[in-house]
C-alpha cells in the first residue's frame, strides 16, 4: 500500500481508539440512529469541512457538497440528498454555505476555461450575468467576494423552489433555509440574512438579501 494511504489508515485507527477511550459507546450510538437537525449544502473544497466549522459531531449534520455549492433542478444527486434529508431525516434547518476564495466562482467571474467543469460553472456565470450591475458597482478587488455571496443567495432560492421543499412547506413541516458564507482567512461563518421558512414574502426576502450584498461596505 502507498505510504501516504497507509498513514490514513493509521490515523483512522488512532482516532477510533481515542474516541472509544474518551467516549465509550460512541460508535454504537452512531450505528443505532441518524437524527441530524441540519443539512449543509457546501462546496467540495477540501478547506471547508462542515462538521469542524460548526463544531458538530458525526451524525449531527447531513452534508451534500459539489463544486461551488450549486443547486439546480437537473442535478438529481443533489435533489435526492435534499429529499432524503427533508422527507426521511426531517432536518429542521438547511444551510447553503459558500466560501470566499472559491475557485469555481473565480473561474466563472473571469470566464476562465477549466475543462468539463465549465458546463457546471455555467450556472454561476448566469448568476454573474444576472447581477452584473451589482458587480460593476464594487471595486474589482471585491467582486469575487460579492459573487460568492450572490451565488449563495441564488442557490438558497433554488432550494426553496424545489418540489421537495415546496411539498414540505405545503404539509406544514418545519423547515428553514439559510444562506451563509465562510471565510478561509479567519474561519468565521457570515450570515447573509436570507432566512426562509416558507413561501410567504419569498421575493421580498430575496430582494433584501441582494440589496444587503450591494450595500455592504468593503474594507
């Protein structure tokens, strides 16, 4: 076995042994049930681990990740994960979490060709084009951060419009969507003030979130 891979197995065994010493029965409890209250839709970036960022234990957050945290109605992988989280696990909060320094967002902003992923990043280019006036209103140095935030807002709206979420709200199931962004430079989560618990006022919440991004001062 490759030495690097061998090290991963060694680290795993050491971690498992430590957990069992410090918290006897931890793995037995995990095996018995999965009842997370939260779902995290985030970027595949290896620097953005959901559990560590939020301080949650294994079993407490259900996670879906893809390049640049995109949610589109043709992605059955993402939609199936949402459906399982909402219908079967009954999560109460679903967070779409982007991050500053996202390579996918950067490529979409600059129109850089990266290969097959260009087809996926077309969704973020659509966000870029939709909010061109907002991006043009900030200095070039801050446009990447702004597009990261706008992308999260758009993806929260996409989640809200899925049949899974619409059906959940229709039957009165408590489910709240949130838009957050994570800072690689400081490890902090930022709330983009888009919190959606139903169809009521959806358009006004969206407009307010976009306006908040547009008006935000950039240090």
